[in-house]
C-alpha cells in the first residue's frame, strides 16, 4: 500500500492570531506546526500501514522552513518526504493548491517509482479552514473521494471508511486509488520518541520546484482573491464577580443579572 | 434563466436544512442590485413541499431534480447534477450551505466548473466592481478575510446561522423539474453502504434565543445534566465545547465553534468553558454572555458581559434556585 499524506505547515492553532501594524496576520514569532487535521490524517494512515503494510510519503507546499513540519511527520510514521517549494506560488487559493498538488502527485509517483493507492488530507487547515483542497485534488486526479472520515480499513481490494455526518455516520466504500480527508478520530496522534526523531533527521527531504512540475501560470493564479483583512469587533469585557464568599458572589451576580433584565 | 443566483437547498428526508432558507436572504439582496433572479436548486427525493417552501422564503424560481437516487446525499451523483445545472443555466453565483455535505459538494463542482469558491461565508455584500465580497473567518475566526471570486460562477459555502431567513409568506413560485442524470457505472466511485443515525434529537442551536453551554469544567456526564436543567428552565438549547463531546458526555450535534455551529443567541451561558479561540469564534456574536468559571483568569471572561468566578457545581444550582424564586 503506497500512501501519500498532504501536510500544510500552519501557525500553532492555540495561539490567537490578530493583525499586525501593517494589517497582515501577526504570525511572526508564532511556532509553526503541522496542521492539526493533517496530523490526524497521518496517524490514521500510519495505523492503516501498521495493520497491513506499506509506505507513507508526506508532501508539503511551502517555504524552506516547512521542512520542519515534514520532519515531525517523518518521526511519527512517514518514511519519505518532499517539499514543493512555494517560491512564486505564495498567493494560491484552494483551487490552485489542488492543481499544484495534483502535479506533485504525478511527480512524486515518478520519483518513488510507484503509484499511490491512497492520498490522505486533513479535513481542513486550521489557518484558512476552507476544507476544499482534498476534494478538489480528488476531482483533478479523477479518483473517488470521501471527506471527513474518522476510520478506515481495507476491504475487497478497496477501502471501507467511516464518514462523520451531521446525524451520525456513513459507511462508504470506494475503489483504490482514492483521496480521503480526515476529521478528528477518537484517538490522538502519537508523539515521536527520541529514537524516532533521531532517525527522522537522517532522512533527506527532496525539494521539488514549480519548474520541475511544469506548472501553467494561469492555473496557479488564485481565483479567490483576498481583498481585505480585518479583526472582528472586539467584545468589551463586562463585570467579573469574585466576592469573598460564594453567597456574596451569587447575590451580587443575581443583582447584576436582574438589573440587566436577563432572567 | 440567464442571469440568476443558485441557492442550493440541502434536504434531509424531504425537509430543507435551515441554512438553505437563510441563504435566500443575502442572495435576494444581491440579485435585486444586479437584476438577477434568485433560484433555489433542490436535489433530492420527494421535494415538492421543499420547493414550495423555498418560494415562501423568497426564491423567484425553483429547480428540482427529484429521484430516488438522490434521497440521501451522494457525492458523485450530486456533483454531476449540480455541475450539469450550472452549465445549463450559467448562474452568476452559487451558494451552498457549509454543512458537511455542502463542503463535500462545493469544491468538486468548483473544479468541474474551473471556478473559485469562498468558504464558510458569514457575511457578503457587493463591492464597487459589482462583484460579491464574501467575509470568511480565518485563523479560527480571529481574522476576517474579505474574499472576491474572480471567476464565474462566484461560488461560496455559507455558514448556518450567519443570515436570518425571511418570514415565510404563501407564494406560488415557478418550479422547473429537471431530469435525473444517470451516471455511467465508472463515474460512481464511492458507494454509501450503511447510514447510521446516532443523533436522533433535533438540536436547533442556530435559532435558539437562549443557549446554555457546558465545557470540560462540568467534570462528568452526571454534572453535565445541570447544564440541561438550566437550559430547560430558560427555554433554551444545550451547547457544548469539543471537550465534553470527545469525552462522550453529549453528542456532537451540540458542538459550538470552529468545527461546530456558529450561534448568536440573545443569551449565552458558558459553564466550565475556558474560552479557547476555536470555541469563542462560534459564540462571540451572542447578545449577552454569562460565563461561570472557577479560574478568574479564564479567557472566556474577556468576552463575557457578566463573569461569575466560582464552581459550576455550586453556581448553577444556586442560579436555578434564584430563577425559580423570581418566577414563583
Ligand atoms: C482544529 C481544531 C478545531 C476545534 N474546534 C472546536 C470547536 O468547534 N468547538 C470547541 O469548543 N472547541 C474546538 N476545539 C478545541 C478547543 O481548542 C478547546 O480545546 C476546547 O474548546 C476546550 O473546551 P473547554 O473550554 O470545555 O475545556 P478546557 O479548555 O479544558 O476548559 C475547562 C474550563 O473549565 C474550568 N473549570 C474546571 N472545573 C470547574 C468547575 N468545577 N467550576 C467552574 N469552572 C471549572 C477551568 O477553569 C477551565 O477554564 C478545536 C480544536 C482544534 C485544534
């Protein structure tokens, strides 16, 4: 089983990101990590590989420093990694990203000397949260796609997956090759060990450039343009009630709430 | 039907999901300014009633594609139908609810039509060039991006609860029935073999005036019942953060936040909730927020109108008592 996991490096999602003085997202100094949902995807792929057999390759589109995200993946299940340099591709939307990824898939298949059976993506990224790249990639590759899955197993030469729905879940079957996007499963991604980190450091990360992929310029231009950024209006904190005793706190709270006609 | 906006209505057992009706509201505003028609598109089975309702909520016309094959959402089938309709009617814009199904459908159609799609739209207006400027939350909602789709149709997925549906009024609307599209076997790539409905309760967080939400700080499923008791007393709906859902205390139909519902009730009571960005982004629009937390530095207090520093297991029962007394 040849598996590709697509990973984006994003700012740590537990940090509140506002705008800086020049009106851009204030991500300077924020730790960059592999997108949470991509780490769920990698964990699911790794479990599938362990239960069967296979190899996991990870790919990221990004700047040189996105290699750090790939390295963290190499320490928890992936054995090969490629960085698609985003030089000249900094402003892509999902549509363009899926185009570049689809080209990267063919290129990596050529370099690996094997076709992918499965491509895993996170359900969405924590920075742009569009959730569109996975299904768009499937559409471009002309293969089956299941979004928002929380479990996967092999079945009859294809896959059977558990897809979360608003009311519960679906069991969906599809042939291989296929693209799946992964939601938060019941388990958490594993942590690397000292040993796995050391081993990961030795694995070279090849860089693929836009020129290597023979990209058509009009397809890498974003169809969705960001015309402005703003912060949502700040909500003013009201009163915080913290009296010496619980009874006093409650009495004061109820007084304020009655005054405001809340109840 | 040249010059129209498609509003795609998702149905569940023939009933339209709220976000479908809600999207008619901004579509009509844009349609009025641009001299377009607002056309509801319903792919489903037994959707006559849904089609009539779409008219009552303000659609100028309704296109239905009604067949047993479309009874439940199926990715390959719906993608081909919506793509075919878009190629035939050439809408200026296509709005799709940002539900799990809508977010599965929109990107696939976008690739087929080679167009851009704005995701999780919470507001929209026409800009000076006559294009739609979509507001999309990014970075967990701490930044709002204004997005313009340069290509046509201008596609967007729209968050539930972001727009208010109109007051329905009995209208007779033009209904166009389009034929089912039979896919070649090789074009049906995925097959749903089992549908499990675990979540039977209808949880209507978007329309609630009062939401009482519980977080990890409630401590246990038994204690979580206090949240329900307070909600019932106030005629409200129970909400939750991701933590109690992952612990299995309550179903994910109650989740509020980035991966759950966006809500804006008149009153929101946050019980044992820290105030993580991913949660706050889903409820910060509430008119009045009460937060109960034992940690006086909890970030939830930064957005609360009234913060009560205390143990939820003491504060909620006392609050219930007081409200009962007031009403007696
Ligand atoms: C990609 C992604 C998407 C996410 N999407 C969502 C989402 O949609 N919705 C969501 O809610 N979260 C989401 N999260 C999770 C989010 O980051 C937080 O982990 C979560 O909201 C925390 O829930 P909590 O406030 O209940 O728990 P905690 O952060 O653990 O807070 C518990 C609070 O309870 C207080 N407390 C404890 N005991 C008591 C007591 N006896 N009395 C009073 N107070 C007490 C504590 O002081 C603490 O402040 C997402 C995370 C990621 C990475």
